[in-house]
């Protein structure tokens, strides 16, 4: 047999953005070896008539650092055609970490990324301290490829201990962080991530460590990547009212990219009702910054921001001081605070009457009761809090809190009103925005972002025609691979890695998330299936077919672009 696998008669979207064409793809081992009309025999022929054949999607914004340890398939990402994912975002990674710092590091994940601490404490076995040791642990078994960033919080915590969340670093501490980053980069990290989002706190209410870093410290760390001429910087900044960076931050991102010479991927551009023109301004600043020759790219999101929450651990209200105070009271006493009329008065003022900007939009007509805990409230499911308040002749805060209290804070709500569709379409359409920000592996019971790519393909491209499918595929593949230095991925070409997805452009879309109890210890999380995805192929092996894992584990830890063993980045 000439080939291991031949994919026949598919419509090839090669990732470059060029017009798609009908043809075959031949694979030997883990590589694509031929494209076009393939006549030689193959051990397996996959008939792809009617299907799109594209490079596998690269989910560049995940928090799968912990989940990969117990779920090497990275469910549900693998069902949506994701073949490589990037953990270590937003300043958070699980390495390097000293034994005495584990709880603090986990405390940052728990609060920023809303992962249950009992799950992390039970399931993370800490078989590493250094970043190279963490990568070695990941290599043991992977379904998808993983390329990891090193988190700034972990670097700071390792060097500065408890003071990492209290003060700026000294020059010698910065040097130690740079050494750790160098060590991680040499072992195959693909860059580093940092986070100065003012909403991001640890479980104990302290700011996460990277928020205490000066701009100088961040420039110094990015300088390590410049010195090695490898790797990218992911940076999250958010003002309290919008969760988007301030206008002045865009210039810092430009300086960071210009000084290090490395790609900077910054979070993020999104429409917000409380700052309805900010996205337009940020988009134009991003364009100006790129025009100077600095490789600094904004990211954006295709998925619905239908944040689900209960009053046990909602983060929707963190911008509002009295709400934040109440939400940090232990759950057992929180209910008493919600009953207190004086507290309620303050909560009502901040969440209804106040007009100061806040991430929380105060649109109670857009907050829906999704699932009641008690049968007697089931008739309210699907209704907005505003509607429920009207039915019960109460004001929205009383209606909202009374139901939650009666249900021991288990009532599940959904906040649906956070962005404008036309603005979102325009942000997605910009040729230089990265589409992703799935946060896969995080916010486990609030939203499932695994299907960002299938949503982009189904909802935005097929139904809303925001761009040609070729351009959409380029954004999900070649563009990401290029900016993160995954030099042998993201294109269908002879010699490139055989990471592919086969899907039906007429039907592809994401399914509604479903709650399951599959976390270690039986804890709950949302999972999400896809429709129209026929096959996910990783390194030449079919990982998922018709939504089912085939039993293989072909994933690898990808490195930062050094040539080794004949592969560019594996
Ligand atoms: Zn993140």
C-alpha cells in the first residue's frame, strides 16, 4: 500500500484562505504527504464527498491545565474538530510550583476560572514542580495535541511566595523569573501568559499574583522570548466596567510586541452595552498598532455569552462592591446576608438603580431562570427575572433573592444580554482578530465554550454569512498556528502534520450544553456535543468518528518551533 490513509473527494479548505477545491489528501504516519488526485492504494480510504476537509482547529485560549491530567481527550473540545489546544492562559498554569504553594495556585484557578477546589485538590496529583516536569507528565497520554504557555502567577508564586500577591518584584526576583521562563521555553513551552484584569482574584480574595507586576517586569519577561526568538505572549487586561482593556493598554501591547519582537495576543475586543463604542475604538487602535509593524493581535469570541450562574458562586456581580462583599461570605452565612433588608437595599441600589458603568448590565429582562430546584417553581423556568417579579408583584431584587433563598441558592439563572450581534459580527470579520477565547476547561457549570469553532462555522458563517468559509477556516487554523509558532500545523500541505477535521458545512453547529457528573469525585460540569462533525484526525490517526472516541491516543506535546527529529514543532 502506498499510503496509510487517503481522504477521497472532499472539499479541501487548506487553511490559507485560498478558494476551496475538490481533491484527495494522503497521509503516511503522522504527516500529510500528498494532495490532489491520489491514485495509490491506502490501508484506509475515507470517502469525504459532501464534506469539508480542513486543518484541525487550534483552540488557543483554554484552561485545560488540570483537566488534561484526568481527561487526555480534552472533552468536549475533541468533538468540535479541535486537534491542538493551548492551556496556561491568563497568567495561570500549574507549573512551576513548590509543594507549599499548591493551595494558592489552585486558589487562583478556583476563583478566576470557576473550577471547584475539591475537584482540583483531589485530582491534581502534583507529580511535578518544574515546568519541564509538568510537560513530561502531560506526555504520558494525550488524545489531542497540547502546546502550553507558562503562567506569570506561577512564576511569581515560585519566586516570591506569599508576597507574590502583595507587591512588585525586585530586580533579582525578576531575574529568577526570567531563568524559570528560559527553562520552560527550552523544555517546549510556547510562550508566557500574564493577567492584570482587575476583577481577577484568588479564592482568598487577594488579587492574583500577576496583577502586582509592573509593566517593566512584563517587558523583562517578554524579553526572554525575544532573546530566544521563540514563543508568544498572551496578556489579559480588563477594566472594571467592561472586561476589555483600556485604550491606553493597546499601546502597552504594541510596546511589548515591538520590544520583544514576539507576537502578543491580547484579551480582548467585545461589545459591551455599558461602553457601546469601545469595541470600535479598540479595533481601530489595534489596526494602528499593527500598522507600526508590531505583531500585537486582539482576540475575540464567537460563542454566546450565556453565563449560567447560581447565587452559590456567581461572578456576574463582582464589579458591584456590596454584591462582591456578600459573594465572598461563606455560602452558609451568605443566605443570612441576602435576607437582611439593609443589605438588600444596597444590593438593589447597585444592581438596579445605580447608573455607573459596570460589567453587570442591570438588564433583569435578560436574566432568565433556567432551572428551578423546587417543583413548585418549575412553571417559572424560561421566564426572565423581570417577568417573574411582575407576576409576583415584587421588585426584581426581592423576586430574584426570595426564589434563590427558598431553593437554598441552587436556582440556576442565565445572563443572556451581554452583547450586540451586529457589533460582534464586525469584530469577528476583522482580518486580524483571533477567533476563540473558548475558556475550555474553565467556568465548568456556567458555560461551555468548547464549541466556539462549530458555532463560528454554523451560526456566524453559514447562517449570518459574516465571511467566506475559507476565511473562517484560516482564522481557526493557519492564523493561530502562525501566531503561536506551531509551524507544522494549521495548513493542508505535504510535509505538514496530519491534524484534520472533516465536517458538513450544511449542518455543522454546536449543541446545547448539558450538565453531567463526570468530574473527579462526581462533581458537575457542562459538556457540549457538536452536529455535523464527521471526524477529528490527530497526527494521522482518527481520534473521534461520528462523535465517538475510537480508542487511540495520538496527541503530543508540541514545542515552540525548534527543529527536532525532522518535525518542526513536535
Ligand atoms: Zn482565560
